[in-house]
């Protein structure tokens, strides 16, 4: 399984188990995010600690998740970015659009502070 979904009380954590978030696996992430967008969970954390590479397909999947979660008035957070993925996000100027935290505990704390 490329992505593990962990459901909590008021949020979901999607943990990436892939080294490359590219056109081969991005559709699976996008499908998971669309499915979650139709569920009761409004807050989503995407943990990318195992992902060392992300192309435009991966960034597109993250943007879809961000749009869906924002449309349902939730919070979409990505965390644990590897340096190469962080650089790709910054080059694409997406760090101005996406909520990014340094690690998963920080992301959870961010959501708990919203309550």
C-alpha cells in the first residue's frame, strides 16, 4: 500500500510510503484525498517523511487535497518534508499556498489549537 490512512477523532493522517510521489502514485493519493473529501473528516495531514522526490503530478495531488479540504472549511497540512521535496514546493511557490509544518506532532498541535 502506497499510502496509509490513519483516522483520528477530528482529523486524518495520510502517511506516504513511497520514495517518489510522481505520476505513477499521485493518482492513488488524489483518489484517497477525494474519498476523504466526501467523508466526515475535514482536517487532513499528509506526512511525507518517506518521500524524497515529488514531481508536478505529486504537487497537483497535494493541491487537489488542499482545495477539497479548504472547500469543506477544514485544514490541510503537509509535514515532514525532505529537503528535495521542500525545495520543489518552494520553487513552485506552493509554500505560500500550503500549510506546512516541520513534523507530524506540530501538525496535530496546529489542528488542536484550532479547536
